[in-house]
């Protein structure tokens, strides 16, 4: 009875249709990777940025570009390299001889969906240029502030940090991503499907197969709808209790910040909406713990030496807690 009462409060039909349309467009090219696509859509609805990690060749960049292609918004791509300067990302003042003054020429980061490829191949100076952009949705250059367009989202890819030529991202940078998605190798069956599908495509242009199905205005509207979803007080207490546990857990050297609490709340609302509900359940919250926290906590050195992963520690904390019902 209670669920029926909740179900009548918000009409999620437009949102469900949008999510289905984006998934269908991406499936025209991408085999599997359903979890990655679902999390990217959830981040888009929750107004967050996404970090996608995986070895080269597992379709990280391709999937990010296809998601952007399915949205009718401005898209820009930045390839991060060791010699990239902040001005290459933000833009630079250019002298205008007619007006005898400098005009700010905006850099590639001023887009709606910005793909930063191999984000961990640039040094700290260039990373720092993204801090204000990702958190405050604005860039300050020569004392002037320039707002980012709306909607705005950063999709960043990175290779695992043990790969040659990579820099570990600073904690302040990592904390600005709502999710870190780890992309595994495909299974043998999926790999056969990939080969078959690309063989059958022949010379067909991949990106022209995906059509825009959602406008910028619709994205902004859906984000506002997500914020109004119902989350009970006991679930907010559950999130806070879990985050507090990460700060006092023996296996964790650095726990999660209040920004992580907000990220879990917003992400669980987006997941509830994707699952067709306008109220959050404990399963929605537990389902986003891994993607939201795996890049925000730092394990104790002895646990790292043992090869324990962040996801394993997160599961241990969940298993030791009372889940509200």
C-alpha cells in the first residue's frame, strides 16, 4: 500500500523513456558494459562527473563518446598529455587589435559534455585547473569568472596507475567525481559478439549509427525531478553512519568526506529513478557505495600490501551494519 502511495507522487515516464532511449542507442555499437552505461546515465541525472578506469582497448573512450552522441548538446574532447598546460584546457586571453584590448578565447573545457581522455597522464599543474570547473561549474582567468554552460558534465578516462607514464590523481581531484567506474575485460562470449558485430558493420560509420535522443533542456528538467525524489530520514542516517564508519575503520587510512555523503544521496536517487521508483530503498544506496567510494577512501598501507581492494573493504563495512527496512 505504501509503495502504491509513493508511486503516484512523481511521474517518471519521461525519465524512463529517456534512459531506455540512451541505452538502446549505445547498444547499437557497444556489447555488454551495461553497468558502465547505467552508472554514466545515473551520474548525468545526478549532475555529477565520472571517472572511467580500465586497461587500453576496453571501449572506455568509445562508450563515453557514444553517450555524448546520444545527447543533443555540445561535446568537446581533450587529450591529456604530460606537456599539456592549464591554458590549453581553460583558454587564454588573445589581443584584439581593432579594440586594442584582450579578449578571452574559451578553451575546449567550455562544453556541455567534456571528455578528458587519459586524465592521469597530465601533471598536477594541469589537474589543478579542473578543480574550480568541476566543483563550482566556473573558471576564473585573469581575475574574471566565466560560468560553464548548463548542463555540464566531465567524463574522464584513465589507465590503471601502475601503467607506464601515468600520474596518481590528487585526492582533491578524485573527490570531485561522483563515480569511479572500473571497466573489466569482456568475457570470451562477449568478445566473440564484439568481433561478429564489428565484422557485420563493415564500413558503416560507427558514430552516425547513434542519434541524439535527449536535449540539454530535458537533462536539466530531469535533474530537477531527481532532486524531489523521496528518501526517508532513516536512510539518510544510514548513509551518515556508513560514511562515519569509513573514518574509523581499521583497514582505512583516509575515510570519505561529506561530499561523499551527498554523492551517495544524489546517486541513490538517480538509481531509484532509473529503476522506475520515486523513492529510495536501502538497495539503491548499497548499490552505489562502491562506485562512489572506491576512489575516495585510501586503504591502510598493510592492507594495500596484502592486495585488499577498496570494494572488499566497503563490502566488509556493509556486512557489519544493520540495514534499515
